[in-house]
């Protein structure tokens, strides 16, 4: 990358890409890592390889790079960062193309999230690219649409149902399927079990979804395909469209029928959690924006700050009502995975897209507990890992990647969810800065075993 290229917020400062891949072993640790944490902290995000046009570069389109830390026996055994080798990156690195085939023969390496399912590790992105299978050590294996049962695009934010062992995704595929989104269910065997088409107008950008025990929430909100941008060759032709009615679809998991409910004119990247209430409504807590990709067409920072709100979705009336849950800004939300699809009490968040302290919001009372990472330091998306032998929501370890504004090395910080504003339980000192990015997971060795 050329250091003299014009300034682009998403290519500079804490968002600037790193330029190489490294491996470090036996990482230093301050404090004591819980020995029960045996597995990998993994994170995915955009990290452009080579020259890009700073005037047109959209944050969401940077080449994917995964970062990972392997924990075992109270030790941090390694840190690795690796580009996700789509066809373009593989060619630029002088390597053979990845195995398998991406839908539409896209050459893009998924750059948005990373997780585990059916014993495999996946790099994911929305909008049409096939998931990329990765090795335990985060090397690219190849495109794998769930044993080739995925017929179009997938999502960066599938939701797992612990009661059925299924993975659910709401997926859109640009430009091949402009008139629909799809509800894709992946069975416990890692193969697509069903695909349901949902008709939409305007090609909305559907970043995430929500899951309850009976329903799937479909977010049809006013960030849509902009035809003028598409015709002009914009690499990311999605923008705020105030004329597009905001609505939330309640999709019945058994029948596939959808009831549409009029929603506040807002955009949601990330919900916290959703559940069915006793009065027939669906309750979902969301990080919502008054508008998105309006003033800033290159990323999500330049419009308005996100707020934490509760949406009460009423299929009987076809309406969504809203109330603010807490003061301040909130993004990259997480919840205790033990309460997924059921009523939750706590939401864990970062302080907006531009990050900051780590927060725990009591959604029943509005109380906000804040962990300040120190002057010039900021935490990214928190990950909630239940403590072994515990059954209480919030009795968990909270894992946060912490960077500093001066560009120094990052830390993987372990907090005690019961004492969130107390001192860290442990700080794993990483060998380098981890650029501001998107989403990660804690992947236990029980779910994906180390390769031997």
C-alpha cells in the first residue's frame, strides 16, 4: 500500500491494515488465564492487500484477514494472522487458488466474521460469497458451501439454535437475486436442510437476523441497492433510501409464512438477542441508527451514532414499537449464549463503531456497568464465554481485543463478567496491532479439535 495515497478513514489510524502475516508462540500474559479456556479466540476483518483506490475504497470490501490466539492450560500458546485466500489474494501472493468454487465465481475472501459449526471453522461474509473453510491454524482450505448444498450466498451472522442443533441464516445475493432474500437452515450435519425464498423490493442490505424458538426476524430496512451507484460502477452500491419503508418480517420456522410489521425508519446492523413473549409479540434488542450510508458512502462511521433500543414486534397489529434501553452509544453486541432464543437480561457492547470501553447493560433496569480499558485504549466486540459449572446468565468470562490509539501492540483481555468493571483477570500481550475490524468467536477445542 502506498503511504502517500489520499486519506481514507478506513485505511488510516486504527483501521489501517497490517502488511504481513506472522506467527508468535508462548505469548506473555499478565495475570492468570483461566485454565478452562481451552480453544481459540478468532477474529475476522478487512485488511486490503496491495494498492487500493483510497477515494473509492469501502471498508466492507477490504480483503479478509483472520487473527487468532490459542489458549490452553493457562497459557497463550500462539498468535497467528492470515489473509483469507480468495482467488485474488492467492494470486497476489503467488499461490494457487483456493480449493472449491465460490458462488458466481467470486474471487473475494470472506472478511466479516469467523465461527465454527459441524466441526469446521468458517470465514463468512454477506452478499453472495460462499463460506471459506479454514484449518485449525487459520490457513485457507477452500470455498465450501456446506458440502456444496448451499445454492447461492450466505450471511456473516447466522444464528445457532441449541435446542435443534441447527444454524439459521437470512441471506441476500447481489446481483444475482435482486428480488428475494433467503432463509437458509443448515442441519447439525453441516449440510443445508432447507431454503425458503422471501420476496423483497429494492434489494435491501440485510446484515443480520434474529432467531427465537418459533420465528426468524427478517430486517428489511432502508439501506438498499442504489441503481445510480451500481450503473456508475461503485464497488459498494448500497446507500440510505428514506423512501424505502422499514419493516421487520416474522417468519414462521415451521411454515415459512411471513408477517410483515412496520418498523421505525432506522437501520440495524446487529441485534442483541430475541425471544417470544407470552403476549404473542417478539422482543428484540437492537443497536439502531437513525440513518446509514447517507453522508458517509465509504463506511458506517460518518453518519450517526448507534443507540441500544428494544423493538416490540407485534404480528397481530403489524407494528414495531420502540423504547431506548440505555444512555450512550452501543455496538457490536453480545449476550450469554446460554440464553440464545430465550429471554435475556444482559447485553454486552462496545462503545459504538469507533469502539471504546466495554459495557454491560442490564436491559431490565437500564443500569450500565463500564470497564474502562485505560487512557488511549479501546475494546472491540466482546465475546461472552460461560464459566464451567455455572448456570447463571452473566457468570462468564468476557474476552475483548484491546488496542491503543498510538498503534502499539494489542492485548486479548479476559474480564470477569460478574465483576466487569474490576481489573482484568488476564491480559495476553499480542505481538502486533490488530486493526479495527468486525466479528469474532470463541471456538472451544470441543467444537473444533486441534489437528494432529
